[in-house]
C-alpha cells in the first residue's frame, strides 16, 4: 500500500514573514490533525525560504522541498541553485519539469533527465512533472505527450533509482485555472503512466512509485481524486498558500 503524498508548491509567492507564518500554521495543524501513517506532507517554498522553512519543520512530520535545481553540481552559473545546496538547507525533495519551467524557461526532457540524475546523486527525491496542454488534449495527443515526457526524462534510470522518483501528472489546462480534470480523466492518465512503468520496470517497481495529481486540487474535490487506485496524492498549487485549505486536502487522504 503506497503512502499518500500531499506537496504544496508555493511557486513565486510569500515574502519572508508570510512564508514563516504559513509554515508555522501548517506544521502545527499537521501535527494535530493529519494521520502521519496515511500521508506525507511536503512544503515546497521559493529557494530563499527553504532553510528557514526546514528549520521550522525540523522534528515534525512535515518535509521540505525545492521547486527546481541546476543540473550541474557547482560552477559559474550565476543565479542558479544546485541540488547539493538545497540538500544542505534541509530539503528532501525537488520538483523537476513543472509545466511552468517547460513553458517559460524552455526546459526539455533531455535537460530534465540530467537534473534527475543530479537530484538522485545527492540522495534526494525528484518530483518529476508531466502533463499536456489543452491543445494537445483536444488533438487527442495527451497520451503521446505524457509517454515521451516520462520515457525521455526517466527511463534511463534503473529500477532501484526509479523507486526514488515521485511522478506528478499535471494537465497544463487545469493549473491555476480553476478547472480540474474529472476524476475519470485523472485516473485514466495515472493508470496509463503506471502501465508505462510496468512495461519498463515490472509490476513491483511500478506499484512502489507514487503518482500525484496536480491541477486545481481543492478540499472539496481532493477526497474523490485521492480515492482512485492510481492517484497517490497531490501536488498542490494555489490551495497550498492557505494553511486551512492545504491541511484539509492532506486530511482527505
């Protein structure tokens, strides 16, 4: 039985004071209200907040992640952050390949494959994102797009490395729009991704990988989404910026 994961991606939101207040609220609410046996809660703030958020979460069930990293270990890359730096700040997870990174910064599957290697070499867990645009969905190319993203970004890994990966399916047309894929649509794609893993790595490895749904998850739709056999939690955007809504989503697991 896979343990659920609810990860809150703050994106480029919250100044320092706001971030510390949100972290304190979430940490205390999670300790009091969330079943730690059922769900792992992860806060994923902007880089500048990672260390203080990790300090506030230390000794609690709440884990901390970062929203991206550079593919190299170090070097003359002004403005970039390495996986090793992130780890040293107390993080355990790094998001890779979010649609906003692909769209606005031109990140390719090949680049993301190298980032995956860097994250794993530092003993961290990669949350690898995939998902189609509305145009691709309407053209019935969503399975083709997702298959290429998963295979080109992850299938160079061996079975043991794959167990250190969390996959997040985020239909681009449902991110920040208020539109959510139907439960059937979400489960259909999650099952498709699971079968890709089965074909490559076998059932045991495929069944060990958590696949999260992201795309306007809210407290009122979380329970239905998370009840599906291949949906193992959520990568939460807007609803993660309010402690009450985020913790209520975690409680839906």
